C-alpha cells in the first residue's frame, strides 16, 4: 500500500508516514523525511528568531533579570554605575573585558550595596562575606610584607 506525500509529491510506502489520528486514513499527510525537514527548518528559524529578539531587546531582558533578582531596575543600575564612575566599588577598576559590573547585595537582607568587578565579587563569595576572614587575610599580608 502506498500514499502520496503532500509536500514532496512522491508516492511512498505507507510505513513512510507517521500516524495522525486526525486524518481519515490515520497517517500524516507528509512523509517522515519531509516532516523532519520541515521541523528542522522551523526549529532553526525559531531559534534564530529568538536569538535575534533577545539581542534586539537585551536591555529589557537585563532589566527584568535585575528586578527579579535584586528588585532594582535598569535605571537603578545605571544610577549606581554613574555614581561609581563605572568602576568597582572595592578596587576602583573597570570590569574585565568591558563586561557589566556585578550587582553586590547582602544575602541576608537582599539590600544592594554597590557594583563590583568580577574579581572582587568572586573574592567576597570565597570568603563568604565574612569580615573576620578578610581581617585575617589583611593581617597575613601585613606580616609577610
């Protein structure tokens, strides 16, 4: 038994068509090869469209992420950035590779403290934001100098 694919027009064996209960014969109108080709193209198109949309609306996505995570808007971030002259609040250097500065916040209160470069933000994380560890590190460095 054969069936004609409504996409490529080829006559193919019935087992070359997937099942579709909505069709009168219980088989998809397109052959499996055409079905895969169409799905692959539309999947690639969707991914490309989403990528382009996110690039075009980057500020909106960043704004949503900051608000969701830190309860600040992009305007709040920009204000902090300009108050700090675009520099890290701790080392007073710009972030590496012209990336955005990281929003530093108190993990207990969620209050935003300022913007930090990658290295300072990571360092605070390693010492678990414990001032005693930092004082110990300063004392250690003072002894070795």
